[in-house]
């Protein structure tokens, strides 16, 4: 049966080749496009997961609603309160409450790999006559290096050097450029109405993210002293053993304390929603290509059935039943799908290897060459194979059934 199917396909070489190319390009496109999009998505997720905490435990600050203070001011008659100028602003706490309880809870949780207390304050950095506003983050450098990958982005200096204390600071590349600062320069840092305090620049980092590079890190004790709030912690950054459980864990922790607890994916829900749109567009584009290839297979087999009516009658008279005839033409479509998918997988893999050499992303210490991140997961190749074979099989069903229904005696009487 396979031999006859191959003979029929080779009898119309040009049409067979064109149909085969349709499946080939569809499979190749799926592998290469999926490798690019999935690889880029994985790269972004890796940046979100590693460059920041996976769970953020922050001081709760909620926006006041219009009638939130009615009962506090007017007691039992608060149902009939109408404000000319409704209350506004935020309510909550300026710091994490009962940090020791959080530390004990995180130490005892086996799902937690590491955590780092942070003191973040908006600060004004001044060098000579240049002033730039940026976030100053106070941390324990050893713990922060376990929670995020900030230490890997250091261009000059060591991240752990700020732990020595003595008003040392590490600044981002963007902040460094705006100030015109250099290593060992002394910058004046002020928070709120407090007097400026000199800090020595002992290193700088570069992540490629302008917002992240407009930050500075110092010892948590130095930042607390600068802010005039000793022992205050505005956030506890947490790294988990399995980042995919972050949302469930953060939701559970929210019920345990008044702090606002958010996971990395909850904070970046907009970015993750774009991934769904990209995946939908990817599947739509590839399915369009494969549908076109399926129509090609249908036309080739349909014409073959029409032109091989006499051969079908001869095969039926030799003892081939309806099922054999159906399988003969169905096998042709299956052969086109299998070979087109196989060649497309190889070509798609080679093209993905080439894409890996393209400098597309911003270079940084974690990716000095700026090369694209391409996904080579087996699932992509399995999906491409199944889609190609499925489209070829569906396109072969109608011509194969039509061939099996041809009555041999009428074909012979009509002269083929």
C-alpha cells in the first residue's frame, strides 16, 4: 500500500513538491516563530523573577474611599453623610508591622529560599550643581544577593562592599550618567527635609532597564539613619524555591498580617497578559499556513482520484476492498504530512540556531553579547509535528472517502 501511494505521488512530482513545501514551510514557521516568542517570553520572565523579589511583603497603604471615614466622624448617622469635598489620600502604615514575626514565619517556611529586609526611600542625589531624584534602597547585601541577581550586574566594585557601612553607595548606570559621577566620588544624599549626607560611590551596576538603573543601593543601617527612622523596614523581599507558587503563597500570606503581599506575577499582570495575545497570534498565523497547505493536499489527492479512476477499478477487481482504497489515498496525505513535518523540523531547528547568534537585546553583564534567547523545548517540536500531520490527515479524508465509494463496474462500463 505504501509503495502504491509513493508511486502515485511521484507520478505528479511538481504538484507533490509544491504541496510538500506548504507543509514544510508551515512546520518550519511554527518552530522558528514559537522558538523566538517562547524564548523571549522566558527571558522576560527570568528577568522579572530574578531581578526582583518573587514575593513582596510591603507596608500596607490603601487609598481612602469617599465614605470610609463616615462612621468615624458621625457615628450612627453615617448613612446620611454627604461630602462636599470627600476625604482623599492614603491610609495604612509607613512600615512593615512586627518584622520579627515575619522573620520567624519566613525562617520556618520550607518553601522560602531566602528573604531580605529593605528600607526604600525617595532621595535627592547631588554632585556639584547637578541634582537627580532616585530611589535609595537600603539592604543587607548578602541577603539581597540571595533574593535577586543584582550582584551579577555589577560592572565595577562588589555589591557586598556596601555591607561594611560608613555611608557607601552603589548606583545604577543611568543615575551615574545623569550625575556625571565616577567611582570614589562623594555625592550628597538627602531624604525629605533632612540635611544632605555625603555618601561615597564605590561601584555601579548596569541591567539594561532604565528604571532599575536609576536606583542606588546602600546598607540598610545607613539608609535608616539617613531617613531618621532606625529599625524601620518598608518591605521584605522573598525568594521561593518554586517561583510558580508565588501567587498562591502571597494570597495565603495576605490573610496572616495587615501587610500588602504581592507576587511577581501579580505585580506584572499586564506584561503576562501580553504573552497570551502573542500566543494567540502565533497559533493563528501558523494555522493559516497549515490550512493553506491542507487545501493543497486536498486538491492534489482529489485530482489523483479523478485521474486514477481506471486504476481504482482494476485494484477493486484484483481484490482490494473499500478500506484498502481509502487507506491508499489517505496514506498519500499522511506521507506528505510526515515528510513535510520532518524536513520542516530540521530547517526550523537550524534557523533557530542562527537566530541565537543575532544581537537583538541590550548587552549587560548577564548577556554581554545581547543575543536573542531562543526556546528549544521538545513541546514546540511535538506540537509542530502534530499540527502538520493533523492538517495533512484532515485534508486527505474527503478524497480518500470519495475514492473508496467509486463503484468499479460503472467505471469499467464508462471506459474509465
